[in-house]
C-alpha cells in the first residue's frame, strides 16, 4: 500500500516536471506576463497574436494598414473587419500609433 502511494506520488511529480515546460511554451501567460507596447502602424502578426488577437484579425490589420495607411488613433482599429470595441478595450493598454513595438514576456515574479 505504501509502495503504491509512493509510486503514485513519484509519477505525479515526474508528470509535472515534464508537462510544465510544455505548457509554458504553448501558454506563456501561465508563468509569465506580457509587457511592453505594440505600435499598430509597424507591428507584425506575431506581436498582434501575443496580444490575444486571432490570426484573421492580425491579417486584417496588416491588410487594412497596407491599403489605407497609418492608423491615426487606436480607435481607428474599429475600421478593420473583425475588430470590435471589446477587442480594443482588452488590449488598449498595450496599443500605440507611434514609436517602436517592444513586446515581451517576463517572469510573473518580476
């Protein structure tokens, strides 16, 4: 009985050691937090995806920007198909229309 419990505990600990790095790779928000800003006038798809936008939304932003030119304000994103006010409000603190895009994950303990 004691051996079965010990085996189960060791198995669980081993599973956590294996699964934790995999989860961190695919779900970086679990162990890290997002910092920085995204300039919607020069951001790439990867930066927009880090903010939680879908691939379609990110592509729409890049296409809109290529056709219509630079965004004057963050609220101009409402002109992009598939972007709602709620989408903008969730990520507004990260969005800019000037400066460099500088978005990164940091340890949540930092």
